């Protein structure tokens, strides 16, 4: 297992490196310098600014300087807000986005797994059709549509819940979390239904029934573990999706998180900020893919055994 | 002898091919058939929009302003007095075009890549699929946002960028199909008959790999359309004067308090399309008996 | 009193595509301390009737239409699901056909083994473990304490079946239902498991209901035999009555289909068509350092006009050897000389010319035909490729081929999924014969078929072989089949040839220990005696 993890980590490193390099050169190749928009920059000031941001150096030196800074965890200063470093901005937004993502994932897992497992127990009955219809709606109702609709219905027409902010008024975390989590709840419901159906048709489930196990034990003890492996493996990609979804949700609900900063940076052409956020988010995503891969492999004894040899 | 033979062969009972069986199964699936019909209608409307749109796309009527649905404007007008139905029809052209073209790009690249890797096998396969693995691990959503920021919001670029993301799964599906088919005994039988690799791929591999590809293609279109709408909503996708459903939803969301129909109708158009595609895809999956392609 | 008394049991399945009665008014009894065998081909309803009694037939689509099944006086069919659960795994236990899929791969052997004990007897985990290890020992598992904490995938099929048996017996059931428990196993393992079941039955004084498709298997162990055909019980009686005085024509047909006897060995003058020398086919799996030596230094000759039988258990490399001869598996070393030409040196067109002269028939008629091609297209492909006939005479040639393999010409436009297993195998044989080959490799061509169909296909192969003067390599794990069809026999074990000789010589006086153990494992000693 240790070897499996090691291999996976070694495979992830080049990906992160590719991301850093590609992002860096993409951003640097963007048309127009960062200060071109500012109207009243006199040449001397511009030069001084460029020196400060190391823009006067040849490109490859800039690249290595950036790699050097990165190695020390320094993402550099923001172009747009000269007083603040990218690190500062990132870490002010991170806790908010992390909390939002956590709630959304919690909603997605609780609702999704429950609905999927229930549907799989009586396929092609109402118990299957009803939750799966909702799942279909969830998949076809993107967050950028669901969010405004929820705001309209529960925030404005019914006036039950606050529609902006994060942690300012009680209850203002409910709508954003639901908006972000619902699509994933739908996906997870479909995934766990398919996974459970697959496992429930296996011979060893019949063995368990032949032992006289009650149905709930057959499901929880024998079926659930195998049936939910696809869900665990999906969590990595889901995490990436949640981050991207936070761009929209944080914009709709005006939440000061990473996603909103990223979108703002994109509009402001704040290149160091874009670069820094991309690198940071990408690393996070690669990391979570890694974790969900390893977790899924860990749950499968056969895979676990395959890599046992190397760890001794 | 020969007369008897020809007689008995023309008398032969017509068999029912797997495609035919699948078609029968699909046509019994009401949701899938419904989805297919709606989709066809939408595509037809999108193609004919310039001729059948009730109003002109650009004409503004600032005096009129935003009005709720009426007999003159079935779906109301927006704050510039433009007909919402017309807007949705033109937006649908773009949204559907992005969905189909980007999926087409993904299809061509992915199927070719996967088929080659799967059939050639060995070291070349390992290298080709390793590349797919690496690209798979890249956070593409963020990359697309980045691309759109840096190179401007260009529709062509959007097609390419989305197509470039979606081909990966297509390649994986195709490869695993080809690989498992290659080990099938009927392919071995074809080898032992002395058929050339090209003929084997054309006659024995591709027809049998087609099912999962069709299903996955149908399910890729809605996810591509979602991606486009997502970017357009953020202001990073389609730009005015062009429009798309994502963009219309984004405008609608800004003014939904006063003019909710500006949000509801474009949203409905997008949701119905996604529903249709997903139902059709699920129906095809059942009809073609494809397992474990995506979920 | 009978242990189990089934009366007028009827079971049907109702799906969207219509209804189908799987079991029709079946009545039988199982006595305590006896082995009762139910024999039937696929679709005979033999398994369904047993599953139905225990409430293991999924409903819908399954439905029990009527009848009763008295187990110790209580009607199993009338019990609630809850009451039935209390009996399943405690008083009635089951073992199944495929030990590879019947154990939960996500749980250790021990966790699965103690489940029935904890459930029905309320034992603590500790006591249950002690009991489980005792039982693992009893069913012949070495180092049972280590086994307890292992996962199923670490064991071979035979070992898993032992674990399944231990799990079934752990609560001292009164009735054991065994559904084809040896069908998925190699012949030597099958013999061991059969002996184990028979011994355990005797020692523990339990009743056994043994479901099988193979008369020979139950011949040695059954006290009573029930024969089923298409949901109906056609005959029942003692083994002696069934084997020697069968009344029903179906039973007689089944008995006749048991491969028996041997070929009247025509003295074939040694004229090698194929000479293989020092052939090695090794595979290199990516995550293992040691290559898999599927075929390791094999030399042999196949003479013109003979049927050479190749016997071996799974993993012995017999299939790989067959494929290597046809250049379908990558040869690592050695030579295969076909009619004077070394095939290993050929590529491209010259190889294609040789491919016409040698063909293959595969085991699985479901997988060996392209599901998207009609019979006509399947047969036309080799004919046109090798220009056996021109387009004008194509229809006539195909019609003749259909006649040859015994298929109605009217089926020519049909697709493989519209045929039964036996018919598909006929199509596959037709395809192999289309190129008018001199040499055919038949890789377990009858193993996937029901026993009566198996007899028909064997007959067809023998007749066609004679008619076309074919040389054949006939690969099988079934000694009886080999004895029936082969002129000479080779025995393969772990990639090497261990013995070869004329069929009757090898069967009558095996020299090698491995061959002897193979022959000793052939079920149905009671039959031939």
C-alpha cells in the first residue's frame, strides 16, 4: 500500500509541475502588460513597477525566480492590490471556501448515498423512480440556475432565508451550500445506485442471504462497501467540480471566498493573482484526486494486496 | 441443385440484428423517445431561427421596456424591449452548436486516440494512455477559465477548449472497448482466418465498440452545454452581441426580482434540453445494453 | 419421516417479455442421512426449485404458483420471510457453483465464516472464531488460523469451495443443498470436493440435496436420483434403477450422451503434418518479474489424418499451446513446422496462405461469433477472403456448408444471438471448415454445451473429420470426451508435456503419476463398473 501511495504521489508531482509551467507561460504570453490599462503611469514609474515585479528580466529568469519563490511557498505580490501579497488574499478566502465546500459535500454525500442506496433496493418501483427523478432534475439544473431560483423563491418571495453573505446573518449559509451541493448529490445518487445494483446482483449476496442474514445486514455489511467504491473514487473529481462551482456560487451569493477572488482576478487581469490561485487550486485538486484514489484502492482488498509486496 | 439453393436462400427468414433489437427497445422507452422528439424540435427551430423568429434579434424598443408574457410577446420582453422568445431562439443556436461541435471535436480525437492505443497495445499504448492520465489529473475547469481570460472570449477557442477536455474520457472508453474486443474469440477467429488488421478493425471491432461510444456521446453533449453556460454565466464565455442560454440566464439573474420571466424562460430552455439529452442517453444505454461507461 | 417433502411445486417467471413456467408440479422427497441428486440440463428448473423453497428466487420476476415444501413438518413456502431466515443458514445451508464469486471479496474469510454462528447461535466473536478454525481444519484447509484472516482472492477455486462448505456446515444444518458445487473446478479438485462432501455427509448424518448436470458426478455418491427436463420431473429412483433400467426416453438420452467408449484406433501411418520442437510461449505480465511460462519446451508431432487429444487442467497451458501452433499467441522460442515450412518465420501474405490451411474452433460459441454479423456474412468472409469461391457460387457454397454442419438453410440471415449454444457451435465449425483446412485446433469445443448437445457436436466433429480427412488437435479437460474422440493423447501439466501415447495405452496403463491421478479423478467409476 505504501508503494501504491508513493507511486501515486510521484505521478502527481509532474502534473503539478506541468500546471505551474503551463500557467506561468500562458499568463506571461497574455496580450498587454499588467499596467497597460492604468492611464497615468509615467514611463519611470512603470519601469520601477516592472522592476519590482521582476518583469524586466528575461522570461526564463522570471520563470526560475517564480519557481524559487514557489518553493518557499511565496506566490508573489498582487498586481492589482500592490499592498497585498497573493498569499494574504488566498488565505483570507480559503477558510470561507473550505467551509462552503465542506457543507456542500456533506449535503451531497448524505442525500446522494441515501437516495442511491434506497433506489437500488427496489429497482423499477416508486422507491427507485422518485429519488432518481429528483437526481435527474439535480443533474439538469445547474448551480447558476438553481442558485438564482432558490434566492428568488426562498429569499425574495417567501423571505425565509438571507440571500447574501457568509456568516453575517444566521441561516445565510444554507442556500449557498444547497446550491453548490445539489448537483453532486444527484451525481452521487446515480453513482451509488448503479454501484449497489451491480454488487447486489453478485453471487456472494446470494450467499449472504442463504446464511439467513436479514436484508438490512446483507445491504450494510455485504453490499455497501463494494457498492460505494465508485462514490469514493468520484470524490476527487467532485472536489475539483466543487471548487469550480464555488466560482459561481460565491459570485451569486457575494461570498468573500477563493472562487470569487479568482473570478475577480480574471476580470481585473491581476496576473500574479490568477497565476497564484491557479497553482494553489490545482495543487489542491491534484491532492484530493490522490486521496480519493488511494481511499478507493484501500477499500479493495485485492488492490491493497497487489501493492503489499513493495512496502515490506 | 443450384436452383434449389437459390430458392432456399431467398426463402431464408430475415434475422433481427442487435441494432434492430436496440431500436425496438429504445422505441418502447417513452422518456427516451420524448427526449429525442423534443431535441429534434429544438434542433430544427435552431436551424430555422433566422426565418421563423417572431422578431428581429437586435431591434430594441426602449419605450416598451420589460413586459411580462403577452399575446404579442409570448415569453415577454427584456429591459431593452427585445422579444425574449427571439433571444432564446438565437441563444439556443449558439448553445446547441457549442454542444454538438465541441462534442464532435472530442469524439474525433478521443475515438481515434483510443482506438489506436487499444489496438496497437504495448509500449505505444502505455505512453498514449499515460498522457491521457496526466491530462486527466489537470484541473481543466480552471484552465479553461484561464484560457478565456488570457485569449479573450472567443467562440472558436471555447469549442476547442471544451473539446480538448472531453476527449479524454472518450479515448479511455474507446481504448477499453478495443482492448476487450481484441481478446474476444471472434476477433481471434478473424485473425486465424487471415484477415488484415485494418479489415478486422473495420468489420469486427468498430461495429461492436459503437454502442458505448454512441451512449457516451449523447451524454457528453449536455455536459458540454453546461460548461458553456457556466462560463457564459461568469462572463467568460459567449460575449454580446452574440448570446447563449448561459448568458441569458446570467442577465436574468441580475433582474430576477422585478422581471422573473427573464430568468425562468432561458433556464427552462436549458433544463428541458439537458433533460432530453440525458433521458435519450439513458434510454440508449439501456437499449444498447451498455454498462459502466460513466456511472 | 422424510427430511424434506416437496409436493406439486410450481414456479414461474413473469417479465415484460412474457411469462415462463420454470418448474411444473414437481414432487420429491429428501431423506435424512441420504444424498439426493437432481439431474438436468440448463433450463430444466433444477436450481430454481431449490432456490424457490428457500425464498431465494427474486420476486418479481419469480413467483411460486403453488405446492408445498415440508421441512420437518413446517411448510417452507408458507413461512414468513422472517421465519424462513431463521431456517436458512441454520437448518438448511447452501453451497453454490462458482466459488470464485460466491465469497465476498471485501471481507476476510473469518468474518464471513463466523457470520452464521453469531447470527443463529448468538456466539461471541471469540467462541465463533475457535469453532470456525476447527471447521476450516476439518474441511482440509492447511493452517486454518492464517486462513481466518485472509481474503478470498488469496485462494484457489478448490480452497474457496472448501471454505464455502465450512461456512455451510458451521451451524450443523440438517439439510445441505449443493448447487453444482464442482462444476467450476478442475477434475482432480472435483474428485477431492466430492469425497469431502460424501465424507462430511456420512460423519454428520445430514441430508444432502445435490444439484448437477452431470450424471457421472452423482453416480458415485447419490442414494437417490431425480431427473428433470424443462421444469418437469421425468424420472426418479435409485442410481441402479436410473443407470440400468431407465424408463423415460429423456433419461435414456442423457445416459447415451455420456461420453464413453473410444475410437476404433485406425492405424495411422506416421506422416507428420506438424512438427513442434522446443516450443516456448512465455508471457510477461507488467507487474510481475517472473514470466508466466504457459508453454515451456514442448516438442510434439501431429500426423496426417489423426485426432490428437490434449488433456490438462486449467492453467496447464494446453490452450496456449493450441494457439501457438496457429500463431495466435506470441511464440517466445522454438519452431512449428507445418508441412515442411517453419511457421514462426512467416509474416504477411505467406502467413495468410497458411492460415487458410489451419483453423480453430473455440470453446465459447457465445464469444466466438461476431454478434453483429449474420450467419451468411460470417461464412462468406473466409470464402471471399481466400477466394474459395467467386461471388456467383457464393450462395451455393454457403448453402452446402450449412448442410454440412446440420443447420437449416432458412437460418442464413439470422444473427448469432438468435441461436442456441449448440447451433452457434455449428456455425463456428462451418466457419472453420469454409477455408477447406487440413488442420483444425478444437479448443474445448463442447465444454460450454449441455450434455446431450455435447454428444451431437462430438459426433458431427468426428464425421466431418473423416469426411474431409482432417488432422485435429482436440483440447479438453474432460478425459471421457478425449477417450471418445482421440487416436493419440498428450497430457500437459504446468506448461510441459508429461505423457503421450496411443489413447487406449495411456488410459489403460498410464505411466506418470500425474496421469494416474487424473484418471483416478474421472467421476462415474460406479457407471463403468
